[in-house]
C-alpha cells in the first residue's frame, strides 16, 4: 500500500497523461484513472483514486464538473 504523497504523485501522473490525450477537452472519469493504472500494472482501489482526485482539487490542480462527473484541469484565474 502506498503512502499519501506517493499515491497522490502516481494519480497526478496518470491525470497528466489523460489530460494530454484529451483532444476534445471533455475531461476524464475516475474509472479512466483506474484503467490507466491497471495498464501500467499499478492498480489502485476506486476509493483511493477518488480520494486523490479530491486532494488534487484542493491543491488547485483539478476541478470537477458536477453535471457530467468529469474532471478537468483547473482553469487559471486571472487577477485584474
């Protein structure tokens, strides 16, 4: 079992890969992270991935579209 920072880093790397491959800009679902981690022979439980997505959201890296349930890279807010 991974510790907090290592688990967050692993999910963040998977998120970055999914975002790089997201040509239509729709974002991704938590299950997409699980599938990608399994492909890399690094499976994690669904609740672990969901928890790490919340961590990345708190850090300002991701945002959740509550209507679709899809995660996207957080928009950079411009200050005027």
